[in-house]
């Protein structure tokens, strides 16, 4: 992992004095002020000697997206998940309230939607992933109306709750797409919460619930997948795999699925399912400004999975959901990635020909809410698929304590630590609990 440039045409003014914000040149330019962008900006503010930092982010509000699941289940309102972006941008850092319109990395420059050009010494790309509404025929017009809902969207998740309450009987379908999505547990969390609600309201007996998934198992990590499979079977949820939603026919109340082969290619076979309630998890992809740039490979930003350095430009790093790091797209992963990127950006600016100190190890976590106040806290190494649990008990068992952590603890960690550059994941707690875990698992 060397700092030596792989592109000879690249000259970085590493030791130039820090530029002022008015000159539209910055030592470090962060594109995207979401989970990754803000947590990195805050870390850089906390470090000495990295120089000036600017952020490009168009949205006035920042949302803690993991709570959208609970908004969809009526536990809270969406406004309770948000803060003003201006309150999160670290003091002294320039905020460009617009979008990146073009990456011109060969010239160390990005063009903004307002026409201005901003130069940088180091660029960090943290643009996230967005819903690809057009991938499923009919979805764009259907979503948010007539019992077709999704938790994937600030302006959508409250409608999920509206229709969960209105639904009284019939077939309820919950889908999971074949490709990459944010928090791959979220599509089924809302299913368990809806099932729980309908049972408590007395309409469960008149309801058939179908899980229609584009992947092979209930979850990507074996122990959690087995636990969730048991939950589905206990609650009478029909499980279907390798079925990928491709079309919604609103008038006919039909959802069309392609049947996938083991290698994920589609068979010519299409299946039609009638529905009365449909929760869709749309396919997702990085914004087109990134996918059409030379930073991408197969639709995602091409980076080294440990250092997060671009494979194309040495002074560019990727962070969060938009990269091709083979991890689970979660805020939990982003917390660890941000620590690695901050260390490597600093090393890039201050050292020459030294190896990068920061390395992302594949940690990811997904609190799998599986009932009104029950949660399995999945924690794992996404690079090798093994569990990597923090607490000294079996986390594949649903627990109220883990639900309380999800509902109250993690939002506090997010706003008060992660957004201030002070949270790099639960590793210190895992280490602390290790002796206890050994004792408890022996007995
Ligand atoms: P984001 O936080 O999405 O930020 C990307 C930013 O880029 C946005 O602010 C956007 O406005 C900006 N942007 C986009 N285009 C441009 C442009 N052209 N120019 C400039 N800026 C641009 N994670 C967990 O850890 N646990 C969970 O339980 C969990 N549950 C989830 C449930 C749901 C329903 C959802 C939607 C997500 C969930 N997540 C969860 C995932 C988590 O929120 C994301 O993984 C995390 O926010 C990714 O951070 P990011 O910085 O990569 O992207
Ligand atoms: C986490 O670190 C994190 O970031 C703040 C999340 O929110 C985005 C999470 O959902 C989870 C589960 C973690 C992991 C933290 C602990 C305490 C296990």
C-alpha cells in the first residue's frame, strides 16, 4: 500500500500552504455530506495539520436513515430523524450547497451544478447510493399510492405506516432486490414489524405474508440467516428466493418477478403474484455523476477495499455506500471506513512514500428488528462472512435490550459521537467484553 502515484500526469501540491476558501481551491474536498462525508469532515477538523476542508452537499437536512424502519412502523415521525446540515458542518469548513455536476480528476477539479469549478489536493467521494426507480417498471408511478410503499425514502416511509394501518386483509408482499442496497436487513425488518402489528390488531388470520427475495438466503450471514428463517417459519411467513421484482401493474394489483439462476442471471421465466399490500425495496446505485465518471468500475467507485484509495487517481479516496468495497452498505461500516480514510488522507498529505496507516477491515452491522421491541444485532466481517459480535451473549437471539440500543442508543451515538468524528465503531467494547464472552461461552 504505497503512496507513490500510479498516474504520472498527476502532480499534487502536497506541501503548498493551505488555500483560502474564496479561491475555490481546497486542500481536501469532500463530495457528499451524508453519513460518511460529515463524519470524515468532523474527524479532519479534530486532527492537526491537514489544512482546509470543504464539503459539497445539496441537502439542507441530514437524516439518520436507520430510523426510517421505525418511521415505517409508526414508532416515530420522520422529522425526529433529522438535523440541519448547517449544524453538522464542522466550524471553519466551507459548505458548497449544491451538487457535483462533473468530476475532472485528471485536472484535480470538480465542476459544480452552479457552474463553478473547485480544485483540490485531495478529493473524497462520499455520494452514497440512491433509489433506481426506473429499474422496476411501473414503480415510480405506483409508489406511495394504493398500498404500494417503501421505507427507502424520506418522503416515503411515513406512507408505509399509513398503509400498514389501513390494510385489513389479503396478500401482503415484501420484496428484496438482487443487487446492492443500503442496509440489506431493512426490507425484512418492516415485514416483521407489519406482521406484529397486524397480529396485534387481529387481522393476521386474514392475511397471507410473502417474502419475495432476489437473493439465495434470508440474510447474507449464516447464523443470522438461520435465526430469521426460523422467525419466518414460526410466524407463517412464506419465503421465496431468487425472485426479483421487475414490474408492478397497479390496476391489476399484480407484481411480476423474474426467476434468477444461481449465478444471478435471469431465466426466461416470469411469475405473477397478486397483492393487496406491497412493500418494495428498490434497486439502488450511486448517482450518475459518479457512475459516468472515470472513477467507476461496474457502476461503483473503484477503490482499494482496505485503504479506500481510488484505483485510478492516488489523491482520490472513496467512502461509504458509493464504493465497490465488498461490504454491507451500513452506517456501521461507514464509521470504520471514515477512520481509515481520515488516517490515510493525513498520511498522504504529510508523509512521502510511507505506507497508509488506515485500513478498513470489513466490519459491518445490521440491527435486525424482528418485532415490536425485539432485535437481533447482526455484526460481522463482510469480507469473510464471519460474525464479529460486540456483546458477551449470543446476538443471533432476538432481544429487547438490542431493540433499545437500536431505538435510543445508536441514534445518540450517531448524533453525538459519529457526526463529531468521535466514533469508529464498537471495537473497543468488543475488546472489553472479550474475557467475559470467553467465560460465558465456555459455561
Ligand atoms: P449517504 O449518507 O446517503 O450520503 C450521501 C450524500 O451525498 C447525501 O447527503 C446526498 O445528498 C449527497 N449527494 C448525492 N449526490 C450528490 C452530488 N451530485 N453532489 C453532492 N452531493 C451529493 N445503516 C446501519 O448501520 N444500520 C441500520 O439499521 C440501517 N438502516 C437503514 C434503513 C434504511 C431504510 C436506509 C435507507 C438506510 C439504512 N442504513 C442503516 C444505511 C445507512 O444509512 C447508509 O449506509 C449510510 O447513510 C451511508 O452513508 P454514505 O455517506 O455513504 O451515504
Ligand atoms: C454502529 O456503530 C452504527 O454507527 C453509529 C450504527 O448506526 C448507523 C449501527 O446501526 C450499529 C449497529 C453500529 C454498531 C454499534 C454497536 C454498539 C454494536
